[in-house]
């Protein structure tokens, strides 16, 4: 929705009922500014544009407009200035907009200036008569008539009869006897309007009232009567082109006359009974209405029925109206104009002959002969105009009684000018700000919400409204770290900030590892604040903020480092590029965002989302040219900053203190299961996938990163379930899993996951890269036949080599985003053959890369090459994986590493052994070395034992970690990737050394630090536990907490799950909570203890069941229906923990909790059920009613629980809005 660029559009929007409240306020401010410009600068040449605003003006503004035009007409009288016709036309338009105003006091409907206006026009007319200028007389009489008709139509009263009305009547009476037919007709028409001016009811109002009496409350007619705004509907003098919305309304009303009555008998009755104004005058007013609105069919019906249809004054007046419409239509050669001329000609040709009449006004008895002469003169004049397409005078005065010497006089406005609107627009900051905000929303929602969608590895787009996975926020404070889950919509609820004060946080810093959803969080915030209608959870956000500025900070790196950059430049480049009002929008946003922080009305309405501080960490250096600008962004009063861990804002930057620091985490186990169930349609596929994760602890941790989970689901989609009845779901042998694909069966390490993903993506890309084989260009069908990995690699070896060197160069120089310069440098120095096409042609079709578009202008031309385009790998682990491929290639070939550093763009060379020694303990290369080990194992069907052995020997070589823990971690992680089965004799020595480290750790420090590595090989830890039963046993809580999930299947449930006292040890609880999949016998054992243990001994069991809701739901529901009160209380507590973590419960659980609140006699169960319900989102309406009733319960504990639930619900206005709390958190 763009701003109105014409006054017509402005008026149309203000009259519309569908625009928003904010837009109406902005448009009213713009209209007010137009009035101010008109009043201050007295731009009478733009009077028509100002007059168009009369219909939407306030009473005060309306009077100002009326006085302005009246004074302009009056002021030019004494010096005989030529009266501009547009000025009078504008006055007429303003007059016709007066009916809805001041209806309670008719005496206020006319200002004394209107009498003076009539006197002014009379003096001008007398001067023209004295000068003998018939053209001036005709134009002034026509102008005067239009004013009088408007005054009559809108029931103007209060014109002084003696000083104004009577003298003007005498003048018009004299002119009505003139032998010039056009002048005489105009004078006669004006005379009748002036004569009837004091009458209290105009013809349009009477027509509407009579139609209601005859037809009944027809909606369209009754609506017009209710507002008494007939002048707007039937504005025949000005034409309804100025207010297009009213054209259709007027036509609907006119059409409803025929539709409702079947004929125009009601209109005929009205005309025949009007005695004060003559019937022909009222009929001409209706005729003018119909002609101006081109309702020719209804006009013909009206002419057939109206009783004065043969009156000479009516025929002459109607001929004049038809001639004027013909002249207006003749100015255009379009189809509509030609149709209008045809209709006019047909109506004129159908007019009847006049009858004789007696008219005291003319002072003669006009017989049939006189009428025929007058009518003949009119027919000849109009016919001549129609033949020539222009009004032609008749200089042949053969007719003695009547003359035709004047041109037909008509005034048309055409399209409204925009000068007044343009001047006002540049002054009205309120309207500028509203449409700048509108443009921001359009920026975010452009191209079918391209910016707010999430592209999956498959290439499918995931709209934000389909992102059903909630983001988990872990709030931290200055004094301690809390594991409290904070829903996104509660981010700005009052809380204890870093300084210890309780207030609404405004400045937040959110940390999160790569791929866990920081950018998705930003997209979610933008989506919620720009969508309509706003979801109830985010209504408090929209109440606090008018706009959100989402800025991926990486975009700053594309700007010229030598140029000073400001917030104004940012708005122009990122959001308002190449727009008609781009500079205006950027300026008003800049001024608004840089206003004094003391002005709360301005400083607190913009939320900045600064995404990816880690990507511009170099700007945090105070000496950097862009540091000052980054400081201005970080200092915004309302800001959310996202960054990877490890980036800290230096104190020397002196930004305002942050209120809270938070952390985004990946999916929890429940969300992983939900994601898998939504992504894989087949239930057997889902179960096979979850069992696969359960067997591979390392993978179950990695898939908590949303992007990696999406990748694994993507390669699992080719799974073809096999309904083998002998399949045992609980079988631990992966080779017996009949539901896993061949690719899945080979996935035993993280490296194998990335290898499978890479192959799948290359298969998708080969057709897009236009690869050719022996049979021509390779199609998608042909790609499906490529089952050998070497076939795939042969087709894309050049592109793969380029990605490997680009990834390695970026890893060394800490470059994540690769622009044109980076890519060209890699291409220039790469060892492999050159790419077949341009870099952009190749990289745009590679699925493991994503491209960034820095501005909306780029979105508008996505098909073209943008010199500012940058590329990045879909996740940092993909860059490390491709970099590891390059290292492995050099390691096995014995060649040196060649890479390009982004600082100097020069080629650097380093040996692989030297590089390993320099970076093997560098935290940035942790995953890189793991990939290297895995690739050395997986690069061929038979592991390269020589290269693997040399690699591990290099790991064990100097330099070494003195303490040893970093070295143990490195060796363990590499062993998991290099020998997943742990059966290679090559690594026996390494396993032995690790076992010695475990024993040493436990003897010296009583810890199992090595075992705490979740990737510690199971065949290492297993023997240790069995061999050291005297020292390290399964009953040791440390061991139980740290052992792998597979041990759980081998231990009897009663031994490891519940101790002799009926309690579940805390270590056991922690272990079971972390398991993504629990066997049925374990869940049954936990539920058994839940039924038979007191409530103070059950909370660990409840925690475990709450984390495995999908499988344990029937068991917990059964407990909620148990006959024993404490069992029901335990079950309700389990649901409380679930709702607290996920803010969602199945409908059957919510219904059961509501029943528990309503009817449970055990107060502990009822209270726990209310605690569970207070965390449920969305809010169950049944629960609201029940809890309101419980506020008056006789038991204190029940009333307290109900009050806590009431306090916690954050509902829209009219309910209770507070931060969620619960007894469980306390």
C-alpha cells in the first residue's frame, strides 16, 4: 500500500471504511497539512484541488474553504478582474458538501459572504451588460446559475431578499427575454433557482423521502436519506469524477429507482406535486443529475413519464444540458466518449415537440407558433454543434425572433492537480512516517514473503506460519545462570534484569551457536510484527512498537569502507532503494530513530533486530572506520542483538548497558521427534529414524541443530519401508533394521552424515549445472540412476574442488561470507581445473551454498547478477566439512596446502604436518579435525590405514597438551569418526592409553572426565566398567549419569531406575531425561513406581515421563484417572512440567486436567492441575471459567492455586496480563 499520489485518491481513502485506524490518522494529518498550505500560500490556482477536500473536511476547515473561495470572488469585483471559471466551479463543489454539517441549526448553513458573492456576481453581470458583451453575460449567468443551483440543492437559507435576491431577480428576468437562446435559457434557469432559494427542502431530499415512503426502506435509498447527503450523490454541476467512490453510489441509487418501483411513477409524482419551484425546473435538476452520470437509459424512462416533458422551458433547458455533455465528450476520442455522444444524440432526437403555454415571466402569451420557433432555434443550434463536434454560433440571422450567436459554455476540470498534495506531503511527517512503516512491511513481505521464509535443503520453502517448532530461550542474569524457559512472546515481559531491577527489558543480547535459529528468531519476530491480524501473544509488542528494523549486520560489509556511513545511508540502501519517496522515507525514519532519548514518544517505538554481531566483530575495534556507526546501532534504546558465543562488546565502546543476555538452543528431544514426524510421512520411517538416532548418541546431539536435522531427514526421505513381520524394533543390531536405507545403514558417524548429504545435494544440482554425459545433457531421471558415488563425483569434481579450496581459505582467514573478490581470488589461485562457467552461474546452482541479497532492490532483480552478492555455506559445519576434504586430498597426496587469505588476497602455502601441529588444539578446528579423521576412513571403501595411521601419529606427536584433557578430547573425537566399529587393530594402542587416562582420572580426582565426553567410544567405556567393578560400578551415580544410552538396555530396570527406597536417583533421572527414545519396559517401570510411591518420592520419575510425552501420554492419563489422590496429583504435576517446557499439551490432557480441577476432591490434585493449566498455550477457555470459580473455593490452597493461574495468563486486553509464573518454578 503506497501513499496517495492524487487528491482524488486521498479523498477516496478517507471515505473508505476499510482502511486501518493508523492510516486514517495519517491521511487526516495529510489533509490538514493541505489546508494549512492552501491557507498560508493562498494558492487559488490550486483551488479545485483544495475544494475536493471539502467532503472530508472538519466543520472548521470547511468554513475556511468556503470563506477562501468567497473572498477570492468578492475581491476582484471592484477592479473588474476577469473571474476565473475554475474559482466559481470550486465554490460550487464546496457548497454541495455542506448538507451533513450543522443540520441542527439551519440558520448557520449560509455565511454572510455568500450574499456578498451573489452581489459581486450581479455587479460583474451588470458591467458586462453595460459593455454590451453577450459572451461575458452568458458566461457570468451560467456561473451564477451553477452557484444558485448548488445553494438551492443544499437548502441554503438566509439570503437577504431586498438587498440581494430581488435586484438579482430583476437582472435575470431581463436577460431571460433576450433573443439569444443560450443566454435566455441560462438566465431563466438561474432565475428559477434564485426565486425558490428560501424554500426549506431541496428536490433531492424530497425525492429520497418520497421514494422511501413509496418503496419502503430499500437499503441504498434509506442509507442516502439517513445521512441527508444527497448533494454528494447527485452532484450534477461539478461531476462526480472528483469523488470516484460516490459515482458508483449515486448510480446505485439512481438505478434503485427503477429496480425498486418498476417505473418512475414515484419520481413523476414528486415532480408533479412540487409547486414552489416550477415542475420543469425540478425535472431539469434530475435530468442534469442523470446526464452528468451518463444514466441515459433511466433518463429516457424519466422523459417518458415526467408530465412537463413538452414544456418549452424544460425542452430548451434539457437541450442545453445535452449540448454541454456533447461538448465535454467531444474533447475525448475514447470509446466511452463516443458512446456518450451516441447516447446524447439519441436522446436529443427523441425529444417531443413543445406545447403552447402561458408564462407571465415572459410577459407574453406564447402559442404553438412561438414555441415552435424557439424550439426550432434550439434544435438547429444543437444539431450544428453535434455535426461539427464543437459549439458553433449561427451568424445567419434569418430567424428574427431568436438568435444563436454564442458558443456553448461549459467548464470541465479534467484531472485534479497535485501541487497542493505535493507541498503538504513534504511537510507532513506523520503521514511520511506511516507510509515509511508501510514500506518497511512491504520490504519484509515482498516476493511472497521471500525474506521470511526458510529454505530447506530440498529446495522447498517453509513459510514462517508453518514453523511449528518453538524457539527455546535460556535466560541469564548477572549473578547466575537460570535454565528458565522464556517463550518468545514473553521476551519483553517484566523480569529481573542484569542490574537486579525488576522492569521491562528493552536491550537484549541473544547468543547461539551456528544453525540453532538466531536468524529464524529474527524472522519470527518480523513475521509476528508485520502480519495482520497480530496474534494475541504478540499484541503487547505491537502496542509498544510501530516498526521493526531487521538488519543482518553482514550487509554492512558490502559497503565502501572508505565512505562514512550513517543511519540515513542504511535506510536508503537497505530498505528504500530506488523508491519514488525513498529519500523522504529514509529521512523521516532517521529523524525518528535519532530523536532524543528523553522523548519517550519517539524513542521507544522502533525495535532494532541486529542479526549476527559475530559477523562484523572487526567493527568492534575502536580504530575501525565503521566502529562509530556500529556503536550507534548497538546504542539504540530498543534492540535485540544476536551473535555466536565468544563475541563480547568491549567496555570501551561505552554502549548503554544491556538489560538481559539470553541463549538460543536447538531442538529438545521432544521437538526433534515432532520435527521428524512432520517431515517423514510414513510411521515406519519415523520409528526407524528415531531408533537410528537412539543408537548413535553423537548424532542425537547433532540433530538438535535444526539445519542438520533437516539435512538428515532429507537423506532419509528415500527410505522404502519393508513390512517384514520378523522385524524387531528393539533389536540393537543396526544391520537388522529393515526400515533403513543402504545410505542410512552406512551412517555411523557425523562424517558419514555429511557425506550422504553432499551426495544427495550434488544429485539435485547436476541437472541445474547442465552437466553432460555420453547420452547428452543429464536429466533428473538420469541422475536417479547414478548409484555409485564415484559417478556423481566425476560429474562435479571441478565444482567440488572449487568449494573445497574456497571453504579452506575461508576457514583459515575466518571468512564466512564470500563476495565477488573472495571468489575471484580462489578461482585465480586454485590448483584444480577452472570452472566451466562464471562463478555466479555455478555457485547460484549449488545447494550447499546460500546467497545473500543486501537490499530490496536486489530482490526485485534476483535473476540478474548483483555485484554485491555474497555466498555462505548453509551451515558452518558444511564449510568445515568441505575444508576437511581439501586437507585430506593434500594429506593423502603428500602435497602442500594452498590458500588465499582475505586480508592480502595473496596465495599462501603450508605443509599439512605443519598446519596440523599449529592448529590441532585450536577450538575453531575441533570439528574440522573430526571430519579429517572421518574422511580418511570413509573416502574409499577400504580405509586408508597408512594415511590414518600417519594422521594419528601426528596427533600424538609434539606439541602436546600439557594437562592432557584437550588431547584426550581430540583423540576420542577423531577415534569415533575414524573407527566407528572400534575393531581396527591400528587403534589398539590409542584405546589402551585412553583406558589408562580413565583409571588415572578416577584414582586421582574421583571423576570420570573422559567418560563424560558424549562421543567416548562405547567399546572403550564398556570394558572399563566391567574390569573396574571394584572401583567403578553401575551403582556409582557419576558413572550412571555419564554412560551411553546402550547400557540402559543391558541393565535390569529395577536396578538402574528405582532404588530400594522407591526413589529414582538424580543421576538416573538426568540420564533418562536426555534419552530421545526409551524402551517400553523402562516407561512401564517408571509408571509403576509413580503409582506406588509417595508424592515426595516421585518427582524424578515425573520429570522423565514429561520428557517422553509421546510414548508416556496414555500412562500419565491413566494415572490422572487413578482412584488414589496422590497418584492423580503426581500425574497433574507431570503435565505441569510438560506445559512449562513446551507451553503445549494434547487436547485430551487439557480436558483431563480441567475435569481434575472441577471435580477432584483431593485438593493436591486440583491444585497441581491448575498449575499445569496456567502454563498451557493457547489458553483453554474451559479452564478460564473453572479457575475463575475456584477463586472462591473454601480451601486456601485451592484459592491460592487459582489466583496464581489467573495471575500467570497473558491474555488480550480485558483479561490479565502478567509474566507467567508457577508454583513449580518457585
